[in-house]
């Protein structure tokens, strides 16, 4: 792990300490859980919006895309091509 220092308002620090004590875990664990939860929530939103953007383009690509994916994606034929 990497040590990170943050500044919190006094009232938030007190709430955090009380919550950690009720949960019987260190304050650092509460912070890690909160950060993970927030980041994963944002990642889901981003992934969802990316999928929606891709779906909106459905039917607009080349007709032979599935058969020639590597050529379109990487500019070369697949070693699996027949």
C-alpha cells in the first residue's frame, strides 16, 4: 500500500472516527471502502455510456466487419483468417 495524506473538515473527521469505531475497523479501511465504492460507481457509468455510444452506431459499420475485424482494428489480417 501507499501512504496518502488528506485534509478533512473537523466535523467530517469526527463523524468518520465515530463510524469506524461503530464498525470496529480502522478509519483508513472506511476511507478505502468509500473510495472503491465511488470509483466503481463512476466506472459503471462510464462503461454504460460507452456501450450506449457504441450501440447508437450499430448498423453503420462495414458489412464485413465481423469477418475482417483484425484488418479494421489493427490494419492486418488475422492469423486465423481463411
